[in-house]
C-alpha cells in the first residue's frame, strides 16, 4: 500500500522495489560468496538464506522509512544518493545487531561482508538510478527544449480540460493532479495520476521536481488561493490559474493558456457575473455620455459601452492627456465607433448644457470626482466644488436636456459620512435627488467600495513600494476595506441601468471586507518575495478623515435584493427638498467666497453624522514597524 494515497502500490514503484530487493540479495550473498572463495571454500554452508531473509526484511523496512520510494528515478540526484547511503549504513548496523543477538553472535558471517555491504549496496542501488536519469535527459535533449514540469491542483472538469489542452503543449509537461476527493486518489486522468491531496503539495512537488503549479479548482477558490499562494511562495514555485469562462469569451487567453494569479483573485469571494444579454439590450443603439471619461472608472465604462454597441459615445474629460490616450485606445479597438471627444470641466454649466443639448444622450454616467481622502480632508472647498457643485450642475443639465437615466457613481464612504470625501459624495446623492425630483429623468446611484488598481488606490502604491524594495506603508494593522475590480465596478454600473423599473441606490454584495495588511502581504507574495523577510511592512497610523472599517449600508436605508442575486437596491432616506436646496445654495456661495468654515458648518447641519465624526474615527494608533522575521 502507498502511504501517500492509501491505494495499491503503482506498477512502476513495484518494479523499483523488486529491483532493490534483487540488489540487496546480490550485495549480501555476493559478498559472502566472495569472502568464502577468497579462503578457498567455494560453498558457505547452507548459503546463509535465513540471514539473507533477515537482511532483506530489515533493509526494505529502512528503505521505506527513509522515503526511498517517494522519489522518481527520472530526477535522481546527489541528495538521493546520500539517502541511499544512509539507508544502507543504517540497514547494515541493524542487521549486525540482530545477527549478534539472534544468530549465535553472527557465527560464520564474514566480518568483511558486514563492512563492505553498505558500500556495495549503495553502488548497486545508486548507479541504475543515475544512469536512468542520464538516459532520460539525453532523450529530452534530442526531442527539443525541456518543458516546464507542471502540477495541476484540482481533478474536476476544469482540471481535466486543462490537462487535455496541455498534453499538446510544447511548453509544459503535466506530471499529475492533486485533489482532496478521496475517491480520486490513485486514479488517472488522460493517463496522468492523481498523486495525492492538496495539503501534500510540498512533498509531492519536491518528489516530482515540479516548478509550476496550475490552479484549476472548482467553485469558490478565492480563499484557497491565498493559502496556496503563500505555500507556493515558501516552496519557490511559480503558480497560475485557469482563466474564467468570461476571460476566454473576451479572448484574453486561449484554451490551454494559464493566467498568473492576480490580487483580484484573492479577494475572498468570486467575481460578480453580469447579465450581459440584459446589459447589451439596454445599451445597444443608445447614445451615452460619460463625464470623467479619462479616469479609471470612466475609461473602463467607455470601453465596455463601445464593445456593447452603443450608437454614440460622448466622452467628457478635463485632462487633455487622459482624453487623448483614451481616444487612441478606442479608435484602435473600435475604428467604426461613433464617438465625440469633449475637452472640458463638467462643472462648467454652459458647457454641460451645450453638450447635453447637442448630443441628446439617453444615458449619462457621471464618473468625474475627487476621491483621495487625506487630500480632500485638507481642502474642503475643492471637495465640495468638484464632488458636489459640479454634480449638481450635471444633474440639472441632464434634467433640462431630457436625459432618460442619470447614473451617479458614489462610494461606500457616503454611508455615515465622517470625512470630506464621504460628505461631498453624500451631498452629491442628495443634490441629484433634488434635481431629478418630479422630472422624467430616472436617477440611479451606484455605491461600491475601493476599486483595485484605480488611480490613487493602495494597489498601485503598494506595487511601486514593492518595486523600490519596500517598505510597504499600511495605516493600521486592523484597517479593513471592501474591494472590487475596475471591470466589476463598471459592470455593476451598467447592470443598474438595465433595471428600468427601479431607481434608488444600488450596491454590490462585496463579501467580506479585506484587511489591508493581508492585501499587502499577498501583493508581496505575488511579486515573488516573502512578507516581513524580503519586504517589510510599516504601520503609519490612520490619516485624517479615515475610518478603521467602512460600511456598505446605512441603518435608515431599507435594502432589498434585485433580480441580480449580488446587487441590492436601497430606498433613499426621506429628505426635505427645501432644506437640501437651501444647503446647496449656501455651499455654492461658500465655494465662491472660499469660506471653508462656512462649508464645514453647512455640511454639519445637513449631514448629522459628519458633525459627530470625532467620535467615529478610530483612536489614534501609534505608528510602529514590523521588521523581518516577525509574523503579520
């Protein structure tokens, strides 16, 4: 029986055991025969068969215990020879002891045979192994460049499909599978064995000389991915995953291709899958206007809208460079796209009214905003001017121009807003509600958490810090955030437009919040380094206006599930439109007069939680450094 799988000993391994049994008999009987011949006695009595059986039993037990049958001849090396020598010496010592105890003090057994036995046995066992490896290496050299040895984690349909494709690959050589399903242990898929369980990765990867691990697990694999990534980092193994069906459909990878594990794969939840037919039906043939089109969200929205067949795409951006780069990209991807490129500020009332009247968009996606918490905390006027006043301008232009759907891209920081970013976005939500009240324009507000790899997010910062060799700076060891990818965020926005009978605040079921410390450690591993050893992490303390934990829902907002299982709709809290209008007017005047004290006063009166922010921000954390060798 095999210790690894609990199944019958494979035929190849049985032949190895038979070879070793033969070599033990040859070594022991040969040395005894040579010793008797050297003294002129051609026959050593009864041939010492009882002693030989003892030697055989002892030596096989030692071989098994020393793990001699867990390696492969194909990769025999100096460590294997050392293991054989130690096993032979240990076997000889045990044999000598037993012979002296139970065979009349080893009467008649030549002492020189006992002395030379481990040396001869090492040669008889090691030489065939090394010769076999040399022969296999020469075969590979004749057949072209050596392929990378690869182990597949998982043995389900995804893994089977991957193995079938990789069997035709000139780059990879699949050695087998690992899977936790006991019924699959010892089975073969396309002639490749299931070698053991996933928790045996370290041992099996070493035995099979694997340098690459392909992750092809079924179902929710994100939590396992983190553990596997950490283990592969410790073992110095490359690791990849099988592309999702969505990625294959988008032709980002060919069948049989592998995708490096990215940070979004380790969020602790599966990506939210959009209803593409509904989105396409909602947008095909329609005119779409996007503000902030050069930003992370705006540019991805533009790409997805272009791919979905909108009739016209109007892109408004105040950064000349960002608009130019987006233009080059979209023209290359969609040369026949009907697009208008508008350079300007969405807070310019004259420009917004002209753009809406000229292009008559059916959908308006308002993605333009400031979003950097500490910067906005220090500059409340700019936060209100860009995130609130400009949004109010966009909303009024949309209503005046008869836009059918206004989509406001908000943030989870608008829930219980305690900083200028959250307050300005919450006020923007209120301004849009006031502007659209009683009009034919449907208002859709989409809230989501932090967006991975967006401009100003922690991921580009961490990536740059890793590139410089560290340290990575994290504000607090316990700080958590909800994360989603840029494509996910845009798909949520587009999905919300398909719900024609619903208006309100949409949010995504984002799973569990992610510890920023863990995110930093995962990014270090994905870069090929070891956290706290190669790249250290420094804790700097929460910055002005930052929460320790973000919230997705407000206690006074009633949430219900939409037809999409991962998207929720909140009924807006009751508001006094007259009060909101008065607050907006006061804030516009305060922005014009650059009166930041007045801005803060009006915000505190309009958003009660903002005035209580001092009690909601976590207690100051004393900065500290975790240096190499300490756990996270």
